[in-house]
């Protein structure tokens, strides 16, 4: 068990209401002046200019961001190169981005390898200029075979499991801390509190340096990748990503993220996921994203 004791009686929490804001209750928050410091490296970030995307733009995120300075320019560039890029290049995420037609910042969707039966290699491209219509790149021999048969079968992988290890856990650690900061972004002393909080240093350093070789996370699918949702004010929207912070009755804090229905959970306190499994067992395996205050319409 990895508990975080963000005591309600600590002076900073009494002044700023950090506890309540993190759990969605900003009623007692007050703004205070402070010198901006990076959430991760804790250096002065007052001159930083980079907008930080909590979820990468290449996963369809254009709205969930942190203003310049919450994450310094140096850490912003480092995370894009050393944490987000390896995650985006995992087989599971590459397949997801291709099949859901999620372009990168330049509007391109990476091609996907497949096989034209009985065994000719092929690559499928989605073309931005043609509204992401597909084309197939293959050998002359494959084309001759298809013409002779007057038909052909293309096989492509549909999905893959995420790997264990640092690639996913470091990505989740980075996103989890930034999700906390997003809730406090209008309360500067709250951001300062997160940067100073020693109980978050283990996760902070894991995101930055991958110091812990095995930080387990919980992964499962909570709804179909192509699920749509019946809403009162929208027409069957598809959810790309959603997240929340879960505080258990035994003071463990978990970050829960779903990407096209793939739920990923990490413990803020350290490399232990047993408390989340316990919470699921006590709540009929319902996702925290669709429990309590988060109860939502059912998928179609």
C-alpha cells in the first residue's frame, strides 16, 4: 500500500484548499503570489514559453493543456522526446492511432504494415489531402497475383497489448502529475505546493529519469474502441480520452486514464497497484471514470 497523507490541517492546504481542488471542490481556494517553478525539475520557470499538452497532440488532444511555466521549456522538450515519443511508438498506440485516424501535429497518420495473402508484404497509407483515404503500397508480384486472382485479401493487425516496463509507467507518471496541476492552475500557490511536496518526488523522478525499473500500472478495456455515447446535447460522440483522480478510503491516490476505452491506472504514492485492485473488487469492477460523481450515460 502506498498512501499519500495530504493532511487537511496542513497550513498550505488550509490557505489554498489544495485538497478540495484536487478532488473537484475549489470553494475555499485563494490565489497567492509566487515565483513560478517547474512541476518536475523545480527550477524557476518564469521565462518559459512552451504550452504543455497533458495528453500529446498526436493522441487527439487540443484542449487539455497547462500554461507556460507550469512545466519548464527544458522539461517540456525532454518529455516530448524521451517519454511521449516512445509511448506513441508502441505497437498498441500505433495501431490505435492508425485505425482511429489520429494524425500527428503535421496532419500525417503513420502507415501500417500488412500482408496481401498468401504472404506479400504491404503498407497501407492514409492521405491527408484525400481526407485520409487509404492506398496500398506493395510489390509488382503482389499486384500480378491480385490481377490473376481477380481478388485479394489484405490482413492488418487490429490491436496489441501495451508493454510492461518504463515506457508506459513513465508516460502515466508524467500525465498524472500534470493532471493534478491542471486542477490547480488557477491557484498558483497550489502549483507551488505540488512542486514542493516530497511525497510526489518518487513519481516526479520516475517521469523524469525512470529511476524505478518496475512501476506497475493497471490496464484493461472498459468499453469498445469504437463506442459512441448518447448525450442530451450531442450526436453520439466518441470519447478519445478521459481521466480522473481516485482517492480510496485508505488514503491511496490513483490516476485513472482511458484512451479510446483502454483504462490505465497508476498509483501516485509509488510502485504498487494492489490498492486499485482492492478498490475494484469492492466496487464490482466499475471504472472510477463511470462511478459516483462520474456516472455517465451508457455506451451505444
